């Protein structure tokens, strides 16, 4: 195996790029803007330019580079074809083939949530484990599934879409996916805000949340300070999250569940409450499943993308 590799995490605002050793040491990281003009037609050339400049800066010949892994916010087929990334302006795009032709380096492509899970397995909260379910609690709810050390993408490249497990068949509001009652509508940062506002309308009890902007952080902070209504909102949140994770684990049977994303900043309190709810709904053989926090933060995608190329 060669000495270096690159991990690229493509987001809607910025592209995070990491230069790593093939043993997993992050040597350098930087960001470039995500140029979505002309249906995202500049994104891959910008990435290639950034990598070429870094190679020149570090005086690294391409013969010493194993390749480039890239994580994108969309479904990815095994041949590196991306099946629509709406927030990048991409339709069906042969990302792996195109970047390879520009850079003349091997390229592997994965879904951003999947590669984040791979990163946590390799150098993060799930290090030492090979069967990992990661859930990312942010604006939405993302998922990544690793079994036997390998990403499970599924036939359509949409494996581990945890956020779109239906947890409430009676929901009347639509999820962003077009369905109703998805876990994402309750367990995301926007989801807990939505449900807390409903609770505030329903309940008459006084709450600090009636006097300030309602955000996921504000809700968890108020709950920690003993605000009864906020505590109820957090309890409902964790109950639904645990229910959804039980459904996912009953299918996948991971050894460990890693919780990341902005909402995970609530810390061990969130992990413990979600795990307690999970135990109520999980199949009895899965009750030893470990719950833990992600540790790589925003770097998980870079690590996981780099690992993709090492698993070629």
C-alpha cells in the first residue's frame, strides 16, 4: 500500500478535504467553497485543483498516493455513479469516473452518512468494532451501516436510511422525503423544535422556552436546568429515537450504535436516555448493543472517505 490518501467530504456549502497517511493519521485538512453554479459542474474540477495544489505544496508525487475517497450527500451506486444530489445540483453523475479522469488517481465514492460511519469505525467512537450503526442527528437524520467492516449500501444505494423509518403512521405533516411519520420528523434538530412547539401549544405550564428562541440546544439546556416542559420534550424525543433505532437494529444487528451530529452535543444524557428507550423495543438478543457518542465530529466524513479508497 502507498503512503498517502485523500478524503473528501462534499457538503452543500463547503467541501472538506483531508490528506492522510494510509495508516490513518490526518496530516492536513482544509476547505473550499462548494460552487453549485451550472448544476454543480465546477465541484469536481475544484476538488481536483485543490488536491493538485496540496500535492505540489507538500512535494508528494502521485506515485505515493493510494487514491481519493469522496463522500457525497446522495445515493451512490457501486460503480461510483451518484443518483441525484439535489443540494449540489447533480442529477445522475458518474462522479468516480469523472474525478479519476481529471486527477489520474483511483477514486471511490460513497454516501456521506455511510462514509462518516466508516470514519468512526476506523478512527473514531467505534474503533475496534466491525459491525456499526451510526445515526447522525442534525437538520435531518442520517444513517450509516457497516457490517463486517464494509458499508452496506443496498441495491439502490440507499441502505441505512434510518431517518425515513416510519415511526408514526398517523402523522399528518409531510417529511421532506414526501412520506409522513418518518423518524427524521421527530429525532432531528428541526424535529425536536417542531414537536416542542406543539407541546407548548398543548400545555399551559410555564416554561423558559416560552421566553426565548426555541432551538434544539435551548430545549436540552432547559431540560438539564429542570424545566418541566423541556424535560417532557426531551423524554418524548429520546423515546422516539430509541424506538426508531430499535427498528434499525432489529434488522441490522450491529455491535455498537454511534450517535453523532449537532444534537449529540447534548452528550451522555442523550445517549443514556435513547438507549433506555431502545431496550424497551429491541429484540431480546440485541439488548447488549452498545450505544456511544461519535468522536470525530466534522472530520468523520474525511476519515471515512479516505478509508473507502483503502478498502478498494
